[in-house]
C-alpha cells in the first residue's frame, strides 16, 4: 500500500517540479535582465519612478557593466530631482560606453551650474569625437552662457541650428544668448550689442518643433515676453511650459509667479488642480499649488495638501513643506506642539534660511514663549541682513514679542525699524497703531 502510494505519486510530483523549473528557474540572466528593463520602462512611462528605479537596479545587479541600465537609472533619478545621484550614473554610463554621447551630454547638463569648467571640458571632448553632433553644440552654448562667454555661446547655438535645423533647442539658446546680452547691458547702462530676442527666433523654434514643442521653449519665450513688458503673454507661455512638462517643479513655480504678477491666481489654482486630479502633478509641483491656496486665503485646503505631500513615501523639499505647514497650523492657535516640532525639524534641516527661522519664532510667539520668540526673531533678522534681504515682518514680529514680554522701549524701536524698512508692508497699520499706543502709555506715565 505504501509502496503503491509512492509509485502513484512519483510521476506527478516530478511533473510539478519540471513545470515549476520551466516557468521560473530556466530563464537565462539575459532574459531576466530584459524583463527588468522592460518593466522599468513601463513603470517610468506611467510615472511610477520608485518602481522603475527598483526594476532598473535589479537589472544592474545582473549586468553592472551595462551602459544602458546605468543611463536609465540616471534618467529616473533626474526625473525625481535627485541630481547628485543621477550624475554618478550618467558618468558611469559614459565611462562604460564612450559612444553614448547622450550620457556625456546629460552629465554635462547637470554640471553646467555647479562646475561649468568641468562641463565645458566634457562637452568639448564629445565634440572632438563627433563634431556634427548637434546636441553637444547646444550644451556648449548653454555652458558658455553660464560662463558669460556670449559670443562663443551664440556661435555654438548657431552651429547647432546649422547641423540640425529641425531642433528647436538651438533657437531657444540663441534667444537666451540675446537675453543674457540685454541683462549685462542693462547692468552696465550700455548698448545691448545685439538685437532683442524678438519673437521671430521663437517662431522659428516653434515651427521647427512642430507637434513636439519642448517645454523649455515656452519657458524661454515667457522670459522674453516678460523682459519686453508683456506680462499676460509671459504668463500664458509659462502655463504652456508647465502643461507640457508638469513634472518640472520650476515650470509650475514660474507659472504661479507669472499668475500672481497678473492677478490670475484663480486660474493658477484651476490649472494646477486639474493636473493634480489627473495624477500629473508631482509633490514638488503640488507645493506650488499649496502656496496658491495660501495666497487665495484657502488655508484649510493648503494645510490638507501639505499634509498629503508629507504623507507620500518620498516627498521632496521636506523641510520647506514642514516649515509652511508649521506656520499654517500655528496660525490657528490650536495644538501648538505639532507646529513646534515641525518648525524645529525644518530649522534643523535649513539652519541658514531666514524664513524658516522666522516661522519657529512665530510658533514660539503663538505659544506665548516670548523670550525664545525674541531670540528667534533676532536670529531671523541676522540671517536676512547677512543675505542683504532685510524683511520688515521680522522686526515687526520681534516688536510684538518684546511688547508681550513687557519690554515696551525695545518694542517701540523694533516697530520703528520695521516701518523704516517698508512703510507699506502688510502689517504696517498694526505696527503704527502699536507704536502709537506705546508712546501714549509712556506719555501718560510722565
């Protein structure tokens, strides 16, 4: 019986093992590598950057010498604004495959601001390898603009346009060169030395781009419109840049700034809200929407959105979000322990930021901890003065804390300092009223 049972189950058991082996274990490392790469690409297209990164890292373990997987990891990290990490993988991709000129150019793009000389050396190396590679000449123009070699930048942009007339980026960089010339000329109170970046340049770029207009082109034209004093057109192009590439927080912030300048924050709220509802607005851009809510007086909406941003697995700019949320929560005057912890954490991460220092002072003020509040506002004032950006609201809040602590003479001086810095700042009426009350009190005591 026992032997028969073994004989009857033996073949079936072997068959199960064979099936299991065939379905999973027999895939070659190359097949597993391709599967991870394909899943990574799919996740990236869906905007699931964490999942894409995990797949690409699994692929990297199978083939650490693959330039392609290093490049894809860099692309995901760059999209997630983790630029220092992305730089390593772009560099590794280019090292593993010197023919990957796109990796070299991506590395150079990240280096342009932080290390323009290093970026230029890398770009020149790529051009030496392939003088007809138009993107390298574009990057060279961008780099030379940063170094303020505007003649060299213009020549590089024009060379890129000559090599690839269908590439709109060359026209954008040509426009940026003229913009830079104008800014330098205005600073020196001299002639520009070149024509204004009129819309003809951008029209050529838009025509060349066809249906695939890059967001950077709209952003560049927005700057040109703003320089020419055409604020509505600048706002519209900033909006188009954001709509075309909503994952770029700088485009969302620029649109909000242009909307605020033209009194169209309601439109900014609607546009950003729609992108968020469609799942196209990353946390960094959601911060811009939260700030719009604050400026529109929708503080409950702003608070809820900041809470949602912090609750996400890997929120960006955590310190900034904590600071803004701490201020909004403190304004309610309720449950002040949480805004205190948030503000302290924000300052620990951004110790040199005067606005963050001011927020912590405001929380102390709301908690009626007046002496710590005074010291904190003094710290915020020192940071603002060190950066040549004195702000009237800082000495005003210091004055309020001093007055609450019973130091009327010092409070009066602080109110006067705030009004001297900005006679029309938002709290100026309250500052004048408080100052008049202190003087009336002192007069009555004589």
